[in-house]
């Protein structure tokens, strides 16, 4: 995946100028249009749309089940634990997630939403990979069937890239970054209220 990402970016810079890349909201489609024409660019845009729909499908399926699991553990409102009797799906969680997604969609521009989501997501991506380094240092005796290639350097490089992306986004788009942090932080009071008196095991 990393090699594909690097290859794609090299292709963009080989095909387009730095100014064209900065001013474009769809770099991949612009690069295809420059090389192969409008018809190929439109076809590529359709493929991107299909990919986006597939990603949305995965997020819609997995997100509510996280809320369901948290509710089952007493770390989220119990209403999210309710299942549909016929389909055995977490309908309350699905419904609330759909309503919240609609509110966000009407609350601002696509760029603002992207900044809020990507910025906060990379905070947790970096923390997750940093957690691998910490746990392997603190608990070296545990059996680990999967070994990270290039450990620990590849993991540390990823953490550095995550920090760089977070800092860069915060510098260039402070308002959207603060909104993203605020949305995440708004869940902390609820978590501590529900987790009060409970022993959380990992």
C-alpha cells in the first residue's frame, strides 16, 4: 500500500506542475485527463466513486457495531445495545449514526469535513502504532504471531509521519483542526461518567 501511494504521487508530480497540484481538488482525475483525455478522466472518476461507496459501506457496517459493543460493556448508553428482532442489527446505533452523518454533511464544506475527520483519524493512527512500540517494550514475553516488517524503524517512521501531518494540518487549518479535536474531546465526559467505578481491562 505504501509503495502504491508513493508511486501514485510520483506519477502526479511527473505529469503535473506543483501549481496544478496545489490548485486542484481532484489531482488523480486531472493527471489522467492530462495523459489520456477527458473520457479516461471521467472513467477514473467513476472508479473513485465506486471505491468511496465501498469504503462508506464498510464504515456504515462497522461503526454502529463498535457503539453496540461499547454499550454492551457499559461504556456507552444502553440504548445502543438494542438489536432489531428480525435482522439482528444494531438499529439504534445505525439510526443515530445516519442522523449524525446527515448533520455533519449539512454543517460545512467537504474540505472542512475532510480536515476534521482526517486530522483526528491520524491522531489515533499514530497512537495505535506508538502503542505497538510501547507494548513490545513493556511486555516482550508475549507471543506475537505477526511481526511488523522493519520494526521498530518502520513504526517510528510512521509515527513521525503522523506527527508531521497533524502539525501541518493544525498550522494551515487551525479552525478545522480545533473543531475536530473538540468533537473527539466532547465524548470524554460521557466516557468517564459511564466508566466511573468500572475496571477496564484490555
